[in-house]
C-alpha cells in the first residue's frame, strides 16, 4: 500500500470534513438555541451558493461584493423562514417542527429550480489555482482553501460565542430558555438571531461547496452527510460538530479512495448506525434522551 | 339533524360502522369502486391504482408514525424490499401472485423488525435519522446484490390470478383495490384490539405505557413489523403495477412523500391516510391540468416540476402550521355541520 496515497486521501478527507464541520456548525447553532432539527440544512447551503451564483454571474457583481451579498441575502432568508414557518410552531412536538423543515427544503429546491433551472452550473473561479503539495501528497487547491475558510469561520464563531453579547445571549437561551427569559434576554429575538447566523454560515459553506463541486438543485444531498455528522457528534455540541465533521470527512474519503465512490454514503451511514447503537446521544452530545 | 343513533347494546356501540347512515355510505362506496373500472378511461384507472397503492403504504406508515409515534423515513425502502421480493419470486419461481405478495410483506416485515431494534435505544429524531440510514443501506443492497439485477433492476412478469394475466390497468385494478381495501379494514380493526390501543398508549406517553404494563420493545417492534408488512405488500402491488423494479424506484423522497401524506391527511386516523394519500397523489395531476390551461404553451412544461416541488413543500408547511390534524379534521368538521344542521352546536 502506498503510504502517500493514504496521506493524500486522509488530508483530502480532513479538508472536506472541514466543510462538513462548518455546515454542522450552522445546524448546531439553530438546534442549540431553538431545539429545531433543521433537515433543510443542505438546501440552505444551496440557496447561499445559488445567490452567489446569481449575483456574480447573473448581475456580474465582483466577487468581493458578491460573497457578502450572498451571505447577507441568505441571512435574511433565514430570518424570514424563522418568522414565517418556525415561530408559529413554538411548543409543537419536535417531530412537527422537523417536518416543517422537510417541507421548507422542498420549497427551496423548487424555488431554485424555478429560478435557475435543473441543470448544473459552474461558479466563477475566485480561489488561487496553484496546487498544494505536501511531500508527495497533492491536495486540490479549492479543497485546501475551502478548508482554510471553514477553519477561520469556525474560529470566528467560537470567539463570537465567547465574547459577543449576542453570543452570550444565545448560549444562555440554549442552556435554559425560561431562566434566560427571566433574566431579560429577548428569547424570540435570539431565535431569529440563531436562524440568521445559521443561514449566514450555511451560505459560506454553500459557496465553498459549490465552487468545488458545482451547483445543481440536488446539492442538498450534502445536507444528509451533515445530518450524520451532527448525530455522530451530538446534536447540541459545537465540539461534536467539529470532530464529527472531520471524522466523517476522513471516513468518507477513505471509503471513496479504497472501496469506490458508491461506498461513500454507505460507510457514512454504517458509522451512523454504529454510533447510534453505542452512544445514542452522539459522541459529545448532552445525554438528555430519555432511555427506557 | 341525524337522529335515532341510540345504542342499545355494547356490540352496537363497538361496531366498526356504527350507524345505518354510515353503513349505507360504505355500501355506496363499495358499489362505486366496483363500477368504476367499467366507466373510467385507462388514465383514470392508472391513477386509481396508484392512489390505492399509496393508500396501502401510507396506512402502514400511519400505524407506525401516526398511532405509535415512531417517525420513520424508511417506508419507501420497505416497499422496495417487498417489490424486489415479489419480482424475484415471480421471475424465478412463478408462485401465485397472492402468495408472492404475502411473502413480500413478510420479508419487508423482517427488515422492519431489524430496523426497529434501535428504537429500543433511540427515539424521535434520532430514530428518524436512523431510518434514513437504513434506507440508504437498503438502496445500496438493491444496487449491488446479484439477485436484484444491479442498477438495471428487474422486470416483473404480470401477476396471474386463476390463469388470467393482469397486464392492463383494468385487470390489475381487481388485484390492487381489493387488497388495499382488505388492508384498510385490517388497520381499522387493529385499533379496536389491545395491540392497537397499546400502540396509542405508547404514542401518547411511552413511560406511562410501560408503567401500565405494556412491554415497550415488543410493541414498538410489532408496530415496525406491521407497518413494514403493509409497505412490503404495497411494494409488491407496485411491482405488479409498474412491472419493473430498479434501485431508483424507491428514493428517500418517496418516504418523505408518505410522511407528508399522513401529515396532510391527518396523523393517527385511518381516514387521514386515505385522504392524504389520495390528495397528495392527485395534486401533481391537478397541477398539470392547471398549467395546461394557462397560455404559457410549450414553455409551461418546464415549470411543472419545480412548481410541483414547491406546492408539495407548501402543503406540508401549511398543514402543519394551520391545520395540524389534517384533512381528516376538516372532513370531521364538515360532517359535524351536517349532523347538527340546522343547529349550530
């Protein structure tokens, strides 16, 4: 077995896993604050990527303007979704809210198809194109820079959570909604904030994923792997999202490299089943499932 | 106002169809279903069969999700197991169609029990995602096992009943609709037995159910088994109806479709699965009609698919937000209005 091949695959997996981690972060922010399992996470990524595509190619905005534009637009969409579809579901059983996000994902796919058609599109190239070589291992530049973006954004989010007032409010709401309300935190506003933040992060992840793999209305399938990541890592744990993302990224990459592409999703889901059987609340999740 | 429904015995009180009016309407419905194939054109017969198959599967999912409270996104995968079993049996052994359907249901049932085992440890959303995992693994098996014919799939010879090949919509109707009706009757009766009531108790509060002496694991597995048996038989009917089975025939979207159908119809009611499956199957056809009326011409066709997806999503979200009890609740309201008419309450 070629050791450099193994290293190359592992590195590619880690880099891809960074994107999973980023998307999982978007998921966890929403889940922590509002207890909503957002099955539409893949579609929110997709909306971000398509908005960027529309702004940069359709309206030919420069890249440095189109990226923030797409992020802001996605954040607005996230806030809108929370206000229209999620807020009325407060207090309903979690399964109902979960199904609302299933419906949302379907609406988002339909809107994208209506606006841009069902064909695949390519995003404009905006990352450096020199290949990255470590020893004899080669990493695709897009994947590498995507990983760097994911890393930087994750760090920024962690710092915001730690020091920014809104981040503190978000953490307070996550740990005890009632107490947070009583201490003067506007919990409904935190709910909106979490969806806005989640959508913005998802948009960044979407732009990177889209620039690596191209755009199509079926991009949302990426969200399935993200769901596996958050379940493996634990629904409400940021550390879990990061570790789970990298883990699933590497596992997928190894399965793809040594077994073949069609084994990727299969391996991911086998890992999921194993984790569910061993630690049903995920590797780092809070153990709040009632067990019988 | 409907009068004269005073019950004079416990048996009358517990009857499935408890009033003369209801029995009359059921009779009318049965007669209409018998007369339907003789008056309808092939397109409507095709739709009727499709609706009936979807009703059968949605009813199965309703047993699991609506009545027992275990959310599953694997219904399509279980249908696939049933469909493949029927296809293989019909192709290799040529056993009688009814037997094939039963075996298909049983194999799917075993699959369901296997998937249901984690339901001991996880529930709610974790279980939903575990069933997604199961359906991907099943999909992989379909595409890679030798006996399933790989990605090309299998073609299914027509079902034979008493030597008559059911190879047209008109003929298959006589297999699909009675089987579905039987399954519906079975489901309706299930919830008048202790098993069905145990399911409902588990849905309402599983810990209380256990305290009341209901063995949770056994009943959860039983619910999975029944639900996937329904899915398996529905999948078998599907195989006989479309006559070709491929791994792509039963995607995750199909599971979501069934979940949407019972939400729109009304979770935890027999009527809900019927109304929901009918409604969700007919909406796309209706949309095609509407788009056909508009003057967009040839361009209009490319909009049908996305609009259909959007409408699908809007229906799910809309029903959950505005009418969580679904079409069945609307139907009940209409019925109450006519019962009480001319009074308001």
